[in-house]
């Protein structure tokens, strides 16, 4: 008599509840900025409607076998906003607060960002609602691969090219590239922000922070200020914030405040940024750094300084704290760190706000360079990457500055007007309406 197979207990499945609705204004603010630009441009109603409406929104469930044997199901998203100017382009973030509204707003911002710096991409964004800090490397690997498998049919080297964002990095991009390759063959151009050894670009890791500092330098140059006379506060010390702080220090700016959610430090004479960065890289907490005064991280946004670089999460400066901001220059290294209401307050107070779609565009510019290198199968040296980054982002800054002055509007309104006009023209030329 044949032995009966051993009966297995069904796997334990944990469906992660969606994050509760947040008091987010990102999508509403994106619509506000678009509406103002459309009104000033006299945009046709049909085109304005197309620009407000994402092309595709995908919500996928991402089941992952956790290290303890149970299965958790995470919610993942990919929003493709507008592809009139080229393939969709945008990062993928892993964060507990990821939801459709946030991803939708960030996808729209990517459309305007790519158009503003005149690279041939449209805008997209993706994300998975998870806490990467609470997951092992193996769990993150499995999550990354399954998410990529679930959205891969809407991606492609000439269709949609993801990149790193908050909570993801070059390692995650390598996993996603490999997952895509199992079905489509070796395709390094399917993601950007990869390790250099797998087809990534030299200079990509530092690109966003480098672009932020290039823009800050131009703002100060226009104001007749030397870097050594400019005090800078960097809020957030992840990839973008840490590079911005280090490169600002190298450029001669006096970084007086820096930190992240765990803690922050302040020194009016200037922080030893390389020592602070090394201290954090060694796994130490910011407040235990002995070279400066320990402060509450929330104070970073309201410290006395000439230039503030919010480089952490969105909506950091809102109606509740904008009145305490003392900086005369705000360079938005994060995505949507200043709400629309707060932006109006800062503009009325004479504060120069360099909008995110310009200030943090260094990352997507070098992503474009990486994609071009993958398509051409020809690698550039880092010197060329940095030279071409500077040329493109400085040109975009000067165009926005001149439009702002000529129109008597904020730099944000000028930037959106330029970007929206370019996408609208692409829609007309392609005969969408």
C-alpha cells in the first residue's frame, strides 16, 4: 500500500493593513501648481485635463516569505503620469507611509522635473508600503524581486525605467534588474542607480546632492555672496542630505546644522562635516557626536542660517512651522518638502525657494546619462558625468531665474510654467488632442 504524503499545515499569511489616511497635501499641491501654470499659459482645457490625469495607476499585492516562515502581503504601486516627452522615469520608494496619493503626486512632479531640465523622459513613481529598516536583507531581496515581477509588464527600456528613492538603493536596483532579466534577458537599462559594476554610472550616487550644491552656489553667486559667508543647514542625512552636506562643505559653505530623525547637531562656527559623516557611517547616533551641540531634529528647519536644505521627507515645512523659518534661501533637496500654503508665506517674506523639480533634478539628469550609456553600451568617466550635469542643471536654473524675474513670480511658479509648456507642446505635436 502506497504511503500517504505527509500533510502540511497551510502557510500563515499576514495581510498588512493599508496605512491610515494621512493629512497629506502632496496631490492637492501638485494640482495647485499645475493650475496656476495652466492659467498663466492660457492652456487649452483639454490639454490641462490630460496633464491632471495620470496615464496609468497600478496597485499590486506583493506576497513575501519572511525569515520566520510566514507570508506577509505588502501593497505596491506604480503610477505613470505622462509620457508625451519620452519613456516614463521615476524612483521606487520603500516606506511605511507609501500610498497611492503620494505616489501619484510624485509621479506628476517627475513629469515636470524631466521637462524642466529638458531630458527626454516622462514622469512616473513607484513604491511599496513597508518598513525596510525592520526587514532583513533576504526579506528585502524577495520583496524587491516580487514587486518587480508584478509590475514588469508595464516597464521597459523604452517604456518605463525605475530608479532608487527613499528606502531603496543601488543594491535594490541590482535585485530588480536581475528579476526583470530572468524573463527578458540581461537588460541593464531597465533601471538606473545600479552599482557601477552592473552598468551603473559613475557619479550617480552623489548626483542629487551635487546638483543641490550647484544650484545653491548659483543662487549665492547671483546674490553676490561668497560660500564662506553663507551658513547652511541640512535637514536629513540620507543619501541626498549627506552628499549635499559633504559637497557644500567641500565648496566652502559653512554647514552649521545637520541631522536626521534620530538626532541633530548645531555649531554656529561650522560642523566638521567629514567627521560627522564618518561618525554616522560607523553606526553612531547623531546626538552623540562630540563636535557640536546636540539639538532636537525638528529645530533644524528653524535654525538661524542663510540657506536651508530640507533633504528628508515631504511636507516638512507647512503652515504650522513656516513662520519660524529663518533662512533666506530654501533649496528643496527632498520631494515636496514645502507645502503650497507655506510656499506662499515664504515668497511673500522675500525668501528665495528653489523648487524641488529644479533643485533635486541632479539625480534624474545622471539617471538619463546612465540610461544613455546602457543603450549605447559605452561608459563615461565621472569627470564627463559631472561636467554635463553642471551644464544642464545650471542652464535650467538660469532659465527659471530669468523667467521668475521677468514675470514677477516665484521660482516655483516660473519652473512649473516652463515645464508645463514643454509637456503641453509635446502633447500637441503628437496629436493627443
